């Protein structure tokens, strides 16, 4: 097991913990974490040499950036909004973003597409969290922005590769988002309550 | 060479065979206007496919090349078996989404707008489905199923589904529980309450049994074919665009972005107003759309359809050597041809003038050699002959209609 696989594994654990635990009631955050977690699992398999599927890893990572990060932005910026709280809206947004990723990122070959969405989503999340003084969300967004910056700048330090900084930053962001979700779960979600009210038999 | 070129004569021969068998058995399964409309909608769909250069297959091929996770040996039979099951599984979900997502239903509704059920219904395919449906097969591309395997399996599925559109084959016992059969597919095309959103399977019906959408055909309740909100037109262009126009109107009149989004992506009929949509009839009161089928009008329909098919075959043959604007022009010509024929069927006031002008433009251009690529002298002669025949039949159809005018009335609906 090398360092790259280890940090990818760390990110996978953090993302899957958030998806299966604190984000259970938040479909946008949950789906984002599942996407990022899946990419990290594929990364772990790839870099550990157990099942190297580099193209699939890159594809799912692209979806994680181009779909997952915008979903996180939706979840944090409008935590009580329909996209963040109702699965059908989450899926509509996710499918539309995924189609754009496939058409522009894969078919047209514009690889920057998903990265621009990811950085844009992280910066917007940071700006809104800062204005609201929401420390957990702000910490998560700052971790994501710094991780992207380190990755784009191809930062290396000792045995750490640029991808390792990305994975460490994202794993920290996931943990902070998990904490953010736990704190918020103590408050009611109006849209969710409304949806549950509609679903209940009259 | 495009395999559709081989399929066209085979499918048409089978349509003719079914019509003859039905006639021999005294079954009223075909109406000429409806069957020709189905064939022309199919021709239009193929013309537009030639324009878009097989969009879905192109996207599939690119995704396999750039993302495909595994490489597969196409000589191994297991790869084909796996691909068949994967394709059929994703076909089920694509088809189900085609019924349960409003935007996709706007595309797929064309196929269900037929109020008869026969082999020509199988040819009535949407011109816009290739814009959407590639999405559902992406998992196959992502795992790397080669494009040749995908295309051949898709063709097998397409050919298989052709025979399920018939009323001449009854129930088939155990096969009805495993495969998509005519009995299962008759239910799928029904507007009866028990038939709605059922039996989506393409080749296998096991997916419906697995996911709870299977229903068996009932002997005590004949299937009534068509959609809850009927098309009420023979116009192939309107058939393709009607539901998109409806969605656009709904989106514009709906308040709030979330509701607008649901108008596009929710199941058809989402929202309150649709329950009382005009034209929604209970099954017992349902009547099929029909217009008077006059002798010369029918002759014109056969002649015009033969020309459409001839031009389509030429377009498919010539497509590789044509530029995109040329293909677009050719496809537009075919669409205008089919629309003109529909207007003749519907007895529109402007149909004669439109068709005379269109025939003069098209056959005049063909006869003078101003066409999409080189024109043989025999084709120029044929164009002149068809031009003359078209004008003659149009005039005869018009005078027949004028003679019978008071007895005809407006387009009517027939008892199912």
C-alpha cells in the first residue's frame, strides 16, 4: 500500500462516512459524498495495484468534481432548499450536470469543464459560509479551495504528491461537512417537513 | 452500408403480409391513412438520424474509447450474452423513463400516438429520441462493451421488437412470461387503465416482473390503443412536436423554478390542471381519430409515400458524401413531403396549392439534375413521370372531395 492509495482510502472512508451517516437526510450532500467516495475507492484500487482502472477512476473523479462539488454547494448555500433536501430535485440537477460533464468533458474533450465547476462551487460555498459565519462549512470550503490550489500548482513536499494534497484536503472537507451536517440536523428542515407532510396519508 | 437500407424492404413486405392476412381473416387492423402516417413518421425519423450522423452511437464510441474500463474479446460468446442482458436491462429503464419523464415522453409519445396496432406502428418512431436515449446506455460504454457489439445487439433488439406490434398473434403461454411478446406489447400500447405504464421490456419481459411493471393481457377487456391525450392529426411534424409545445406552454405558465423543473422532468400529467385535459376520454367512450378515406386521396397517399421512401433510400445511400447543410436540406425536403401528404389526408384548404408547389419544386429540381449529387437520366425521366402523376392525382382528389363535399364534414373520431 503506497501513500497515494492510503490518502485515497482516507478520502473514501471520510466521504462514505458522511454519506451513510450525517448526510442521510440530505440527499444532495449524500449523493455528492457517494460520488466522491466512489472515485476515491477506485483511486485506492488503482494506486494500490489491486484493480487498476485508470480511465474509470478519471471518469468518476470528473463526475465527483463536475457533479459532486456543485451538489455540495447547493447543500451548503441553500441547506433548506429543494435541491438540498428532496431527492427528486437532487437527481434532476445531478443528471443534468452529469450529462453536461459527459458531453463537454468526455465527448468534446474539454477537461477543464469539471475543474471549473468544482473550483467555482468551492469558492461560492466559501463566500456564502463566510458571510453567514458558518465555521464548519467555511472550513470545509477553504480545505477544498486549498486542496485544488495545491493540485493545480503541482505542489510537492517530501513524499507527498500533488494528488495527495487534493485527497487530504478533500478528506478534511468531508469530515467538516459531516460535522456541519450533524449540527444542522438538530434544526428542522422546512422543505423536508413539507414533503413528509404531503406524503403522509390524509 | 446502413443496415436500415436492408431492413426497409423487409419491414414493408411484412407490413403488406400482415395487412393481407388480416384482410383474409376479416380483421380490421389497418387503415391506410394511419399506416401511411406511421411509415412516413418512420421515414422522417431515419432522415433526421442521417442528419445527426447516428449521434447516440458516436457518443457511445467516444465514451468507450476515452472511459472504457475493461477491454473485451468480441470473439467470446459470453461477451455477447453479457452485452445482450445489459442492453435489455438498460433498454427497460430507458423505455420506462420515456414514459415517466415528461421531456422523454414528449419524444416517445410519437410511437404511441398510433390508434391502430399493427406492424406499421413499429415503424412510427420519434425523430428526437436519439437526442436523449444514448444516456441510458452509457454504463455499457463505461465498462467498455465494444461499439460493434453494442450496435449489433441494439439492431437485434430493434428487429425483435418489430414483430411484437401485431394483433394477429395471440397469447403464447410460457413465452409471455419470459419474453416481450405481441400479447405483452399490446398491453403496453393500451390506454386502458390497467395497461398504463406497463410492460416496458424490449426483448425480455423479466425486467417488468422484477420491477413490478408487468401486466398480462386480459381476455375480458379488449385493449384500446393510443394515448390518453390523442394526437388527432396525421401530421408527422406535429406528431413529433406537439408534446414539446405542450411542455413549453406549461413551463411558461407555471410559477416558480422548482415547479417549472417538475413540468419538464416529472411524469406526464404532473400538476393539477392536466387531470382535466381536453380530449381525455374514458376507454368506453374512446373514438379513434379518422378522416374520410377517399379513393384518389388514398392513391395520392400511396404515391407520395413511395416517393418519400425512394428519396429516403437515396438519402441514406448518399449521406456519407453529403455535407451537414446538404443532409439538413434533404431531410427538410422529406419532412415537407410528409407534411404535405398529411394535409391532403386531412383535407386542408391549402393542401392542393402546397402540394402542387412542393411537387413542382422537388420533381422539377430532380428532373433538371439540380439535386444532392449526380442524377441518372432514368431518374430524371422518373421524376417527370411522378411529377405528372402527382399533379393529376392531386387534381382528381380535389375534384372528388369537392363532389362529395357536403357529405364529408370535418375530421371525425371513429368508435374503437
